[in-house]
């Protein structure tokens, strides 16, 4: 009951339940996956980890536990608390170099010569894109940029940082979100992509409130006509091998 003798509101009941769950928490490890943390402090693991529930965890750090998937160039290394790791050699054996978020939280740092860094939105395009000499190619899994943010924080500012994604509203939003983290991010839209418009375009409107003032010309044209383009077909076009290098060299 409230101080006025009335039953609590639904929000009041939720707060009381959160207090009860917080009082029953056991000793916690240094880190907890966000879903584990929510399951302990909220009604279920898919609930929101709001401020009062986060506060109940005291000093326990919540993690997203995403995986940064890299295709590194030859000579690219990582420094870890356990020693030096040759990422190119790891990718040679596994096909890629997967880096978990907790490695970054433990001080994992990237080192080595880079011609450029390329962020690729879709998994198929990231996997099937031909290797680019000297380029670090990273997968950006859509809106999930929590782990990719560690790469953005470490990517040298004197090395070109390039994004390659779908030409659709979500592709534009993902680019804009990444650019908030790294204002020097450039949007890679090869000129020959326009040739895919007729046979492969998807007819869908673009939301008028989406800010495309600084978008590449092809993106603006597609938005005006109400067409979307997926990036995957480009990775098997022979011209894609030289297009990224030409893009950063112009």
C-alpha cells in the first residue's frame, strides 16, 4: 500500500518487484552478459535494463558480447594480455579473425600497417567480397554496432575509413549512426552500381524525413524515384576489385 493507503500503481508495483529482486541478488562476477543481468534484476531476460536495475548490479559490468568479424591484411597483429596474436595467420587458418567484445574490454588492441578500413553491412557481401591488399575488412551486423565501436575507436585517423552498405533507408541510417562515432567515415558507392538499378532494384519508398543532403548522388536519385539496391550483387562484379582503391585515391 502507498502512504495514502491506496494500492500501488502498475509502475509502483514494478518498482517494488525490482526492489525485491535486487535484495535477493547473490554475489556477482566482475562482468555479466546484459541478458543475464536483466534476468536477475527484471521480470525476464528480454526486459529493459533500466537505470534502477543497472544500479542494483553495483560494480558488475554488463556486456553485449558481440563478435567483431575481421578479414585482416598480411602483417596485421593484435596485442593481448596473453601476448601477440597474428590476426592474418588466424584468418588464414579459420577464414576470418573473430574478436569477442570481452577481448577489447580486457585491453585487446590492433596493430599493423593498413591501407584502409572497410566496414561492410551484410554478412554475405563481407564474406564474398574479394580480398583487398592492405585493407582490413570488418562486418557491421546492421544496427548492432556495439562491438564494431571498439574498432572505430582504434582505427587510425590517418587511414581511410570506408563504409559499404545497402542503398536503402536502413543502410543510410546505419551509415549515419556510424558516422556519429567517426565523422571521417566515407560512404562507398561505386559508380557502376547504377547499372544494377534496372534489373535488381526493389521498388519501395524512402521516408521523407531521412536526411540525405550529404549522401552520394546515386543514393539521392534512388530516394527520389523510390528504389532500393542491395549490395550483395556487386561483390561478384569484376570491377569491385579496383573500385575501393580508386575511391580512396580520388
